[in-house]
C-alpha cells in the first residue's frame, strides 16, 4: 500500500496477529488430520448405504481376488494350465496374498459324502423326522427296497452301494439335496482337478485368493493389482492370466483420476499462463490466485480441529470452491488497480463482496445441518475457507496489489447502459432458452447407483463379463444378508433365527443360506438329540425286522445295512465331512472387526430387498448389502434431507440478498445467472443421457455459488455505470474465464465422475456467465432499473 | 449329489460297458507297462470307430446282496456324443446321453427324467470318459491311470487309477479286453477297493454299423 499512515499500522498489526493465531491453530489441526479416501463419509450416518460400505471395507468378503487362467494355444493341455497355476502359486507375495483357497480334496470326496450321510442326524430337522415315520412302515420299506435294488442295477450301482448300506431309508436325499441346491445356486461351473478349480472345458482355471487388500483401500489395492499384473505379465506361453478383483476397480479408478487430473493441471496451467501473458502481465496478480489457496490450507487445518478424519472428496470439493474465492480477489484487484485511494475503493466494493460471500455460503451453511458427514464437513470447511479468502481479499490483498498494474482492456468498452439496450433481443432468446432448458432438464432423474461412477476401463469390464459368462451358474444379481456374531456358533445361531424369520417371504430355495444345509451348532445338537431319541432300541429292532422282510425278495444280505444300524447304536464310523463343510463356509462365512459374519444370498429385487430390510429392521446383528438397498437408502436420505437443506439454503440466501440489496428485483437479478446456469446444466445432462447423482448434485451447488457471484458483479457494474470492461464486468470476465479454463479441461477426463463434473460445471457456468453478461444488463435496461434505484 | 453320482456312473459304466472277460484275472506276475506306441496303436484303431452296439451281460458281486447280480441289456454308442444304455433284466431301465442332455427312464416310475447338464462338469466328465474308453483317447487316460498289459493276445489293458484321486479310493483296477482287430472292447472287469467285482461282457458287437433310429428312444422302443 502506497498510502500507509501511522493510523493504519495498528490495524496492520491486528491483521497480522489474527492471521498468526489462525495459522497456528491450523498447524495444530494438521497434526490431527487424517484423510479418509473412502466413500463412507459421503453416506448418511447410520444408513444402510453406509453399513454397506463399512461391510465392504472391513469384511474379508471384499478382500478376495481371482486369477483367471486361460489356454490360448489350441494344442495346450489341462496339465499345462495346472502347471501354470502351480507356478503362480509359488510366486505369490505372502504379504499381499494370505492364502490360496483350495477346493475340497478329490481323493476324499467319497468319504466326505459318506460322512455326511452317517451324520445326517445332525442335519435333519423336526419336519424331516416327521416324514421319517412314514418311511418305516412295512409297505414303505417294501417300496424302498425295490428302489434300492433298482439303483444297484443302474450304472451308478457300484457307487450307490456304500450309500444304500448307510442309508437304506433314503434320508440322504434331503441332506445331499440341500447341499446340491446350495452349491448349484451359488457355485461356479468348476471341476476339481489336482487341487484346482478347473472349468469343465479343461482350458480355463481359476485361482481364488484371500488377499490382505480391501477393495476400499487405495494403497493396498494399488499394490495388489501391481503384483497381480506382474504375475499376469509373466504367464508362460500359451496361457493368459487375467486378474478379476474389486481391487482392480479401486486401483484403476485412482490411476484414471490421477491421469485426468494431471491432464487438467497441464491444460489449466497453459490457460492461466496465456491469461497472464495476454491479460494481466503483473506478477502481483499471482496473489489473487495464491491467497485463496492459502485460505483453503488454513481452513483445512482449522476444520481438522473439529473433524479430524476429513473426506478426501470434501477436501477436493472445497479446493474447487477456490474458484469462488478467486472472484473476491479479482474484484479487489481490479478495484485497487482502477482506483486511486485503496481504502475508499475497498469500502465501495465491501458490500458486494459480502453479498457474494453470503450467497455462496448460503448453500454451504445448509450443509452443516445435513445427515451426511461429508456434507457437514464440506459445509464447515467451505464456509471457513470462503470467509478466510474474503478477509484475505479485503485486508491482505490490498497490501500486495498496487494501483496501475497492466490489465488488458480494463475500463474500456461501451457503457453498460448501451450494452443493455443492444441486448434486449437476447432477452427473448434467453426466455426461450430457459423454457427449453427447464423442459429438457426436467427429464433428468436422480440415480443412486454408484457403479455408474466407476471409472474402470472397458477392458476390465469385458474381462469380467467374459469371466462371468464362462464360470457363473446364474445370471441373477444377488443381494447379501449379513448376520454377525462374536463367534462362529453365535453368528450361526443368529443366522438360523433370521433365516427362519424370513421363511414367510421366500419360497424354498430362494434364500440361499448356509443354515439350509448346515445350521448352527445349537440347532445341530438339537437335531441330533431328537434323532437319537427317535431311534429307541424298540424302533431299531422293529426296523431291522421289517427291512429283512422287505429286502428278502431282492436278496439283500443279513448285514446289508449294518453300517446304518451301527451308526444309530454306536455312533457314526466316519468323521464329519469337514472338507465339504469348509468349502461351503468359504462362500458363506466372512470376518470383520473381530466378528464373524454369516452371508446369505437372495435375488436383488426391490420386493426382496424391501421385505428383508423391513423384517430385519431393529436387529443390530443383521444388515442387507445390495445395490438396490443402497439406492433405496440414498433415495430415502436424499428425500428426507432435500426439503430441510433447500429451506435453510433459500432462507439464508433470500435474507442475505434482501438485507444487503434492499431490492427484490436486484435480488432476483443477482440469482438469475445461477437459476439459468442450473437449468442449462440439467438440460445438458439430459441431452447427454447423464444422470443426477451424488457428483452432479454438488456440481449444481457450485454452479449456483459461482454464478451468483457473476450476478453480483453484473448488478454492481450496472449500479456503478460501468463499461463492458469496467471493474465489475472485468472481474466477472476474469473470474468466469479462469473457472471455465479449469472446468472445461475436465471435459477430456476419462473418469465418469470427473467428466460429469466437467460437463455440469462448464455448461452451468458458461450459461450463468452469458446470462450475467447479456441478460442481466438487458433486463436492467428494460426495467429502467437505474432510475428506480437512483430514485429509491 | 446327482452330479457326483453321474460322474461315478460314467466312470463305472466304463466298467460295465467295457466289462470283462471273467477269464482275465489279475496275474501274480506284475504285468508290463503299456508302451506309448501300443497305446497310440490302440487309440488309432479305436478312433476309426464311429459306432459300436452290442448286447451285454453284466455280473456284479456286491457285498450287499446274497447272490451275484446279473444284468442283461443292450448298449450303443455313436460319435461324437450319443450313447444309450438299456437294461432289460432283472429290471427295465435305460439312460441315454446326447449332447447336453441326459434322459433316464425306469419301469417302476415309467417316467422319463431329463437332466440338462449344460456346461456342468459332470457332463463334460462323462463325455470325456466315454470318449476316452470307447473311442480311444488312451493317451489322456494314461495321465490318470497306470496302464499295464496283462495279455497281448487277446489284447488286455489294465488301468489302475493313480493315487490321490477319488477314483483311486473306489476303484482298484479296470481291465479292458479288446475284440477282433482291437476295434471294440469285448470285456471289462472292474475291481473295486471294497472287494466288489463287476464284469461286463459284450456279445455280438457291431462296429461302424448304422444304429437304428428307434434304438435311441427313451423309453426304449418296444419295452
């Protein structure tokens, strides 16, 4: 400042002191700061959508990965495929891959089946026992012996002999039928060959890996994918290895975003450099762009004092709001450059700066009342950073900028009144455009499906689709019912209860749960006790006698069914089928945060999800994981919040505008670029078949915040009788150009979320800017606003 | 279960189907291993076979029965994936596999049960086994079995499942005796680990003669 006087020094000291305190507090905050890159903070607190993300973050279910081996050489054999898999197993990094999931041993399959049959008592419920009474009548036994005999004559006779000896009554059909139905409904089309899951065509194989990397962790996903890719790259000739994993999505989204951001950074830098060379050519202008960045940095630390675990996306969005903060700097810079007395210049623009801050903050203040943690963080951090940026623009920037710097065309151009007169025909065009935009934009629907924001490459999608086609048994999308307990028996017991509760909604076989085949230990013990109680010595003796009579015509030997009777009296001779059960548990049991989770699957339809959500509501151990449940939860939370947030936001903005402008017309004019900008944004989304979602909602808010600044600049310029490139209008031009450089670079983004941000912001801001440039002066002229204002 | 059963069925059909000449007993002297050349020659002979049809007599000695179970019926196979197995005595029963479909019938239920196996591993295993045994993919079989030659005239190959497999837990050995010009399987003997023995003898085998259309019918034609 050129005109520094002794009277200004105390104020300068105050400014420095306050700045020092804020910076010190911010630094303290940085020590507490933890950046959360997950989606979790974006989801409503205590909502099912949030529980879903927490489940995916914590559960071992989400840490599995697959390696898909495929023979590419027509002459290659299954043996080569298996050899390649064995070779890969040796190369796996144990710090990333905790284990390779092995199928049940082929050699023991027979013993395992017989083990299940001998232990059937544990798995047969009351209803099964009720039916058993009917199977032991002489008439039924006669029929059954005929069936057994027929079975022996069939091709499978030799194999069935062992089964018949252990189960003359045919009870195994119930137990093995449930096992088969469980395995068919969930399983992959695989055969077990030499300890591997091999496709029936013998040319494909899958290696199922338990990894230490959760699909929600960026860093571990990156490491895992790099490892899997290096394994795929070292595949032997004639074999192709493809990683299939959720972590591939995480890592690729991250790298796509980084690549997009790099490109955007380069384009932005070129744009800003050109702007600097052509328009400003004053190094002090750098302060205009630097101060908001510093303000955001300080705000970040201050925010961390309140929210130590800050969402990465919130930090990114708050940084994007630097565009609005830069507006303050530009406004101050142009005012100081054109003026002769900075103190008075600052006083002249102070009200408009405050108006700009309040209209922008209006939206973000409302966010502080949101149920969504990330929105609360965003509201708090943006309000703090914008306030700091404005204070910096008001009190620090004038200390740096000096009058008379070179800004191209500043102050030139035709008077705004003449421009307003010329722009009158454009008002008709604008009205038509607004009507059309509202009509087209009304077609945009809110889409809660987060998978639409997945920036994974087409190659990965194709690989997953091909893998699914090759191996999956079912085309249906499954939702997961998760029932948790502190221990496996506790989780199994709870799962029994929940599945029983849901039996009224699902038809048999529709809810695929481990309990259908392998209930909890408590239930198994109950079953066994019931089974043993049923087989009294009298009943056993009667059955022996009746079987002998029924089997006589077919020549069954005296001790034909000795293994069955021995298992009733002395207990099963074979061990329980641990391998089969463990193999089934791989698909149905997961672990998270020291708890055991039982997973049951059902078709992901609205009716099923709603029914399961309703029936398990209030049970703290049960939750539904489904894309639809997530959509429902999003929609519910959006519906419940929208009314509140919009009311707070509108109330804040209207009160601020009316208080500071004392004019309804001016208030409407200030918000006109924002209204047209959002309408244009919606219409653009509709034309490009893009949805409204969590990303575009935030983009719409930014369009409103930034375009309201343009409205303020335009109305200010009209009030001040400026030219087209006068201080207010020039601020608007510079502000919009700098912001549009940033947003339009995102139009080249490959990541869908960034592309949507680019489309939304560019379309909204461009139309908002054009509205402020053409429409606002035109309306001001038509309404003869200057006269009214001056009269008032 | 059905899958497992079917797998075994066709693993063991080989036994019945290739069933045995009762005269061919395991020798006390260990039989010499089959040379690659021999397997290639047999394979070449069998690969020239497009159809096989024959009556069969299957004798099962099962621990569960007091007597030997004698099963009589008819068998036909046509390349690439058509096979039918018809039992006429002591009960009537038939199973046919064509492409991706298995059809079963028995006189007790008098119903045809159709199983669409699709890409089911069992189906593939079935085809693999049938083609291996009957159409001669002996080099592949040699990967899973130790093959020896108990007799050269008539040619008899003995297949002992390699250890560590499910088949090895059930089967001890399958002996296959070939018929005229080694073009078809005359007899199979299946020795199980449990001690049960199944022999299957083909009678009046016809090789590369057209199979009558009605023979493929399920339920069997003129049952």
